[in-house]
């Protein structure tokens, strides 16, 4: 079966480690079948501006044991160009995770729409900050 909706996400961290809270929340999303990780890459941008790109299965210095069961399913679909473009936007001395994931909660719906001849016209993620501001403005009106 083809993939459902896929998203790419980059999260910058203050240290070169993923907190247990983040790992637990991500694992819960995976276990509940809300998402499926398609690819994950870690980017370390050094003080000199040099960038180290590391695939999850190549990591030595970061605990990624919570993702070990998923390593076999990771596709390598994040391109070298995507990684480079994202890394350019990071500050020196920073660490980030680039995550490509399938919204499995929407996969069956997406296939039903296509089967019925429907076409996706718009799909956009609205940041919660924008929604909060709109709600605050609405409440103040």
C-alpha cells in the first residue's frame, strides 16, 4: 500500500541529546499508530560552521535505543540536499533532528478520497501560536 500523508519536521535542541520526555512522547505516537517514522537524521552544526550529518543507525554518542525497533523500517528518503539546506539555517553550535514521518492516522482516509476520485486541494499546517493569537483576538473583539 502506498504511503499516506508525509511530513518533514526539524527540531533544534539545546544539547546533542534527545530528552527522555521527547523519546517517550514520540514512542507513544508510534505505538498508537498515529505516525510512522519514514526517516530520521541528526545534524550537528559545529562552532566552525562545519556540519556533521548522521543517520540514526550510525549514531554512537546519542541514546537512540527507543528508536532501535524502527531502524529496519527507516527508508533514507531525506535527501542530502534537504539535510544541507536545513543545516544551513541552523545556528553554529547546534543540534537538530530531521524527521520524515507518515501521518498514519490519515492514511486510510487519504486512500478512500483517492479511490472516490477526490483530490487534495489544500493541506497546510497552522502553527499553534497563530491559532492562539487568532483566538485571543477573537475573544478581545
